[in-house]
């Protein structure tokens, strides 16, 4: 299943027939609010009936009261007309409220479903789709759908009923004149169908450009420090200007289509009225058509075209909402992150993890092509980590260290081979219980806005003993208790404090397997020592995996895995690898020389053979 927003938007723009499928799904969603829907539709029918009776009352007043000079009947018709107006106004107020409420209820459900879907999607989805586009779905697209329900839906149904009812009244009052007056109706239908297709394409294009603008804006704001650091403000303004101009052009195209349609409708209205004046007036002069009927005809013809104008006005709202719904349903159709075992048997929940990890001939590529080719990130990876072992994972940048951890966490699935945990295939385990058994401290720590307490436990109320354990560890690590609330993404914390907070977050889940993903590479020596001491205590008798670019930090590991271009080139203890005088030995000697010369410790950032 395609999990790429840009591809979905492009393909959907080429498939107008998808609108009917989207409309049926919308009706299914609305079906959950049957009481509001039925009440609203009844009010629309009542208001439409009241509106359609008004022109006929004009005819009665002229033919049966004014011309015969029947004052009593004229008074009664006037009172009845006022009653009809009251019914119409009351129904308009009530139906506007009910459909607004209906729209908000449906949008509340869709917004929640969409957010829950975003939580359930594989992590790889967020590698391919910009954050801004996803935010557009939850905010702009949902808002467009809400406007469609509250404004477009009511107007479309009510006015369509008025047009149909008007045509019926024209034919009932006088069949021949009714056929003449409605002769322009087929022209209107053909013209409307043509402009509808053009508007659909234009609005899809405009919303695609809008999501691209939002994506660029979100990315630019998140990377504002980098923009300022490298003085790229002008370049980014120019890029935004191009995207903004593209959006404006798309919106102008839709406005242009709409601008041509209104005058066309006015021409058709003028032709219909002129036909009624000529043929209806001639018959009135001949005495074969009552003056009241002619007045009613004029009123109905004008009443027929006014709803058509309103339909056109709201058609853009309807199209915008349908396009938004199509994109929202597209995300809801994406395949969620489900255990493979759930397709056959119940996924196994982890309860007592020992931490026995085995990789068997694992191949992995981020690309999904059939053979992988040169895109393989991990190639035929095989090793065993016994329970309670401390394991170092080293290699150049891009060698596959972090990818290995991502596979262990089941953010991705290997294309070939398998990963075992305590003797079972990793894919047989429930993802939630698997990840609850693993604690990870990363180099780049993501912090949410809120308090330190909320970031430690991630809005979960921990057991008293867990809370005491975490608070004790944080105190020993010298965490600043005065920092009760965090700025955006924890910008008011030092790098060391952020790492300590990440350690506390992992500790709160009491993991059986610990992972340190270069967590101490950017902090001072004192903070690193405190963090390593706390980690040693927390990971006692538990499996510990340490990704490191400073080889000195993994010298005491029971096992060191050396990766190079996705291949496990060496495996053993620090002493064993030095004795082999291979890849690891060269890296270690190279770093030792730089340290002795008081140079900055190198990150393994190149794949050049030493």
C-alpha cells in the first residue's frame, strides 16, 4: 500500500471517479449521527416546502383577491404568507444549528481517528512524508470538511430541492409555458458538468500546493537555527516565494473557472425570463393565462436560478471539502503497524524477557525494490548476544549501527533473514510489549512541551516504587529540580541535562534490555561519568547494547560488533579484536594517536579504510 502523500495527491488528481467513493464513505461516517441527520433533513424539506409555496401565494392574491377586490381573502392570504415565512425562517435557524452540530461531531470523530491512525502508522511512514503535510491533514483538511458540512451540505441539499420543486410547479401551473421556461435547463446541466470537472482538478491542485507550502514552513521553522547559522535566510525566503507563487497560481486558476461560470448562469437566467415575458405575456394579453399565474411564473423562474447561483457559490466549498475528505480517508486507509503474528495467531506479549538476541542472516534496505542491489544497508548480518551481556556496536557513520537498533525495536522489518529474542521470531511479539521491554537513550533527545515529570513518565502515572526509583536516580545524576517546565523541545536544558532526562525516561519503564545510541558523545566528562555509573547500576544482569564512535567507551564490553558498509567484519572482545590486528584495531590505534596529540576525538564519519 502506498504510504506517500505526494504520490497519493498526484494520483488522486488524475482520478475524478474517486469522488463518488469518497462521498459514499462520508455518508457512512455521517450515518453515526442518524438522529441529527434525520432531524436536519426533515427541517430542510419543511423549509423548502415553505419557500416553494410563496410564489403560488402571490398568484392566488392577484387572481383571487386583488382583481375581484376580495379584502377578506387578501387579508387571510397575507396572514398565511406571514406564517409561511415564520416556518421558513425557523427551519433555517434550526437546520443551520443541527448541521453545524452534525459537522462538528463527525469532524471530532474523524480528527480522533486520524490522530490515532498517525500513532499506529509505521515509523518508516514519517521518513517519507514531511511533517507539514501530515499536520495539514489534521488541521486544514478537517476544517475544510467541517465547512462543507456546516455550509456546503445544507445549501446544496436545500437548493437542489428548491430547483426540482420549482420545475415541478412550473409544469403544474402551465405545461406549455413550463416547458418553454425550462428549455435552458439542459444547457445549464451540461455547462455545470463541464465547470465541475475543471473546478475539481483546480481545487485538488490548490490543496496539494497548500500542503507543500505547509510542509516547507514546518521544516523551515524546525530548522531555523541552522538557517541563521549558515545565513540562508534570503535563500529560504526565495524558495518560499516560489512555493507561495505556485499556490497563488493554483488558487487563481480555480477562481478563473468559477468567474466564467457565474456569467453563464446569468445569461441562461436572462434567456428564461425573456421567454416567459414573450410567450407568457402574449397569452396573458390574449386572456388564455391569468395574470396571477404569470406573476407566479416570474417568481418561480427567478427562484429557480437564485438557488443555482448559491449552489455554484457553495460548490467550491463542497469540492474543497470532498478533496480534503479524499486525502483524510487516504491516510486512514494506510496500513498500520500490526504484528505479523496477528494475521495468523495472537501476538505474543513479552512478560519475562531474558535478553537473548540472535540475528540470523539479516538483510535490510530502506528501499522496497525487489533485489535491493547497492541499497542494502545491512548485509547478511549474523551474531548472538547472550542474556546479561554488554555489547558494543562500532563502525563508520552509515555502517548500519542505528539501523540495527531500529530493526530490534521493529521500526522496520528485514527483507531477508530473521531476528530472535529469547528463542522466538521478533515478528511474533506484540510491538507494544516488545518496546516496553527495551530502554533506549539516544544522542538526539526529543522532549515534549510540558513539565519534567511529564517528559519522564510520558503522561503515564507510574507505580510509587518506580517514581521513587527514577527520582532517586535523577537526584544522584544532579538533575536540576528547579526546572519545572520545559521550553519548546527543552531548549532551556543543557545537553547533559537532556541526556539525564532521557536516561530517566528509559529507567521509568524498567527495561530488560538497554540501548545507548551514542548518548554520551556530546556531553562533558563529568556528566558522562555520572551517566555511565547510573547506567551500570541500572543494567546490572541485563543486556546492554552501546553504539559508540569513541572506542574507549566500549573497551569493557563483553562483545564488540564492528560494522563496515552494512557488513559485520569483526566480532569479539576488545582484547581479541586488538590481537586480530584488523579493522577494529586500526580504528582504535588511530583514535589513540589523536587523543595523545590532544586533538578532538574523531567521529567515525568516513568509510575510508585505515
